[in-house]
């Protein structure tokens, strides 16, 4: 029969109680009333003030002097000596603590190995189980921060920051297995199921979204926002924003992708390339690309800068087929324009200058099969009237041909 059972039977028999410590010599109306000291069932009675110990082996250190501790569960706060203001609920919760203070451990084996760590919160079985001296951690969830040894971390979710075994600090992991395999990486933020799952030693990463930066192991200073953003990336200093943004990127570093572009889509492959900027649409089609040399490409066809002094670049983006005798209106503004036309069928090409007050003049390119008037049998004819904003291209070759057209001008323009 346990002492708790004996005490219950004793109280029910109407025996008196003693002030301060429950004994079998004083009973009052079958109720237990303690005005000072410690309540303890089973084990040794500690010396400290206002402690509560319920369970076999709780607060059983022979040199105990701590105050204001609550230990509920088998061997909770088992060897605590001078540690104070701790709460341990669950079998072996905080059972190795000696001098640590202001810890809260709720769940079997939560903070079980902690000896001198302080100001920790562990909620869930095996949460912060193997932490020894680290302080200022918060772990909520089964096996969250199970092997963690570093301070100042926050983990919320099943096995979040589970492995953090080599002193990783100042990280936040929220979600099922978020940043689970981290060992020494610090200053990471992982929010979402398996976000930063494979990260081990890398630091300074931010992954927000389901499986964001999931495959990253040792690369640092990445930011991925969106479901599966940067999923396969192992490069450094990348920024991916959008659902599946950069999901096919591998070793490329220092890239910025805005939108759903995967890293290998729409004829643009930058998976292993670095220092790119890509702006894509909702389907992942790259619309603007700036490469590592600073060259700007627009696959959508037109780049516009409005205003009398702005630069506008207007292009077809893709090859266009023009029948014999057909025209394309190149509608520019009143500012000067440079027009480039190339014939993919014959290889003929030329650059033209046009202004509101003058007609068109050729400034470079092929010496033959080019005209600046609506006359002759030529591959390329570009012409306009003085005092007109409209520049016209015409195929006067006698057959259907394929062309590319670009315009550089000061204000509103286009290809139609």
C-alpha cells in the first residue's frame, strides 16, 4: 500500500492534522489543510518553501533547498537542489534539473536532461528532452527540439527543430517537422509543414510556406515565400516569392524570382546560374529577365516608360509572318525613334531613324533590298510622312516573309 493510499484512508477515518506538515497525529474533519511548508506524497520531504511534489521520487534530492517548485509525476524534478520556480508535470519531467530556474516542462521526459538551463518552456512528450544547459527555449509539440542544445530557439509543431544538436541558436520553426534536421544552423525562420526540413548547418534562411526551401542543407541567407518556393534549391542568397517560385532551382545563387517561374520555364533555364532577376506571371511564364551581366530581356514583347523623356522599347517579342504587300503600323510618339527590322527569311536587316518633323532615314544595316519609301521590290520598306506620328513597315518583296521588329522611342508606341 502506498503512502498516498494510507493517508487517504487515515483522513477518512477522522484523525487530526498537524500545522505545516501532514502527519498521522492531527486530523480535522477529514480535510487536509497545510498553512506553510511542502505538500509531498511519497519520497523524502524537502526543506524548501512552498513546493508541491506529487509522485514517486519527485523532489527527492537529499540536498534540496529550492523554493516554489511544482513537481507532478514519477521522478519529476528528481534531483533538483537549489532550482526554484520550476514546474514539471509528467514522468521524468525536468528530472535532471539541479539549479535551473523558471522552467516549465509538461509532458513525459520533457526537459528531462536539463541540469542548469533556465527560462525554458517545453510542452509535449520528449520536447527539449536532451537539452542540458541551454536557456530561453520554447518547444511545443511531441519531440519538438528533442535533441536541441542551443539557446534562444522557438519550435512549435510535431518534431519541429527536432535535431538541433550542435548548438544552433536564435531560430524559429513553426509547423510539422519544420527545420527538423537542423544541427548548428542559427538565425533561421521556418514556418510551414517541412519548411527548411533538410537544413543542417546553414544560417540566416527564411522559409515561409509548405515545404519552402525543403532541400536546402548548408546554403545560407535565402528567403523563400510560398508553397514549395525554392524546394530543390541548394544555393546561397536567393530570394523566391510566389507559389512554386524557384522550385526547380538547384545550385544557382544570388537570384531573385518574383512569381511562379520555376527556374526552368518558358525557354529560360537558370537552375545553376547566379545573379539573375526574373519577374513572371501567375502561370510561371518569365516576363522580364535581367541576367548576371545586367542585360534586360522582355519575353512579353514590350517595355514601356511613359513621358516625353522616358525610354520605351517596343518589340514583337517573337517572329511575325508578313504577307507580300502587307503593312505593320509602328505607332510612335512625337519624339525621335530608332526602328530595327530584321528579315529572318533572307537575313536582310536595317536600322532607321524617324522624327515627327522629318521622313524616315536609314542609319545602318543592309545596303540592298531596303527602302525608306513605299516603292520598289524590297524585303524591308519603312516610311512615314513629315508631320505624322505614324511609321509604317511594309513587305514589298513579292512573297511572304518572317520578321522581327523593335522600336526605341521617347514615349507611347507599339507594334500593330
